[in-house]
């Protein structure tokens, strides 16, 4: 097994641990507060990394950096909210819909072409999403699942903006704006609902920030050892890890709709990933920043 694949698997495992920690702590701590601590810890670390690497802040392109930061912050809040309300497996599968949304948004804003094969696959993705959201069994679950779809849309918007920004800005700066914006956006949302964490809860919150950083590092290294396509496909193993944590700690067992819908989405997204052109000469900076969601 290649080093890049191993690193991608480790990264998926680490991020699944973060998801489990988010689900555990969000049972007593508001989601906005969880996102605040995650963003604050990340902001501190990325700022130190910028200082160490002597990366400065740009004076141009700031509005676009703020838009990217806002999209990333909304993604984080929507994803954490989804994790707190529905099984980890379902939340993880819905988040992977971002692959489809990236194709659509890239065509709209970056003028990238969509192949005919992609149009044939989109109905299968839509069917898989419907099976996961379960609108035919309307309940609060459906609303929570829709938040998961929104998180994928925001993630795709962030990824699309990164493709544009990476041509002009260092990846550390892009990540900084994402995390710093997350801090700012979270403050008013948790205002009046702030819960003073217990020692155990504070430990969980610190772990979320640190674990997500390690996941980012492993993922960045994976992209330096292996092609984007291979890494993207390998990351789907993260769904398996999320299913495992959900079963072990919360006895979450996916129903038949989740299994069928998940298989449709995973197979379709893997196909779409393989159809992407391999970037022969993508700058390392862009590869690093592509995961700054």
C-alpha cells in the first residue's frame, strides 16, 4: 500500500475521532460553543504556523477571503449540528455530497465543464440523498438531515472559493481566515447560551481542536504523496470509521434506507472523482489549501 493511501486512511480515522468527540460533547455543550472552541484553538495554531513560516497577511483579495471564511464557518456549524442530531454514519455520508456540489459550483463560477457522464450520475446521487433524508417519513430527523445537505453545500462553496484563492494566497492564510471567521460567527450564536465546560468537557473541546489539526496535517501529507483522485476516493473509508464509532458508543445501526442511499452516493461520488482530470502540475500550495474546509 502506498504511503499516500496510508496517510489518507489515517487522516480519515483521525477526523472520525473528531466527529465522535463532537457528538459526545454536543450532548451537553451547544453546537455553536463547540464550533467556537474548535475554531479558536485552530486559529491559534495556524497563526503560530504562519509566524514560524513567515507568512504574512495579504492586503488584496480580502473580501474573497472573508467570503471563503464565512462559507467554511457555516459548513462547520451545519456539520457539527448534523452530527449532534443524527447518526454519525448518516452525517458523514451527507457531508460527502460536497463532491457533487463542487462540480456544479465549479461549472457556475469557475466555468469548468461538466461531462455528459456526470449528468447521468446526478440522478443516482439525488436518489441516495432522498433515501438518507427520508422526506417520505417526515419528522424532525428529516430537518436535521437537510442541515447535513446544507453542510455539504457550504463545504463545496468553500472548496470552490479555495480553488480561486489558492492562485493568489498562501494556504495558511486561507485556513486562518476560515478559522478566525468561525470564531467571530460562533460568538453571537452562543451568546446567552454559553455553558461553562466541566473539566471533562473542556478536555473534549481541546481534543477536538488538536485532533482536527492532526487530521489536517495527515491529509496534507497524503496529497504530497499521492494523486488528488486517489486520496479523495480513499477518504470514503471515513464513513466506515464513523459507522464503527456510532455503533460502539451510541448503538447506532444504519437502516436499509441509509445503506442503500449511502451506497448510491459513495459509488456515484467515487465515479465522479475518477472522472476528474488529474492535475499534472498543481502547486503544492493549492493541494494544501484544498482541504482547508
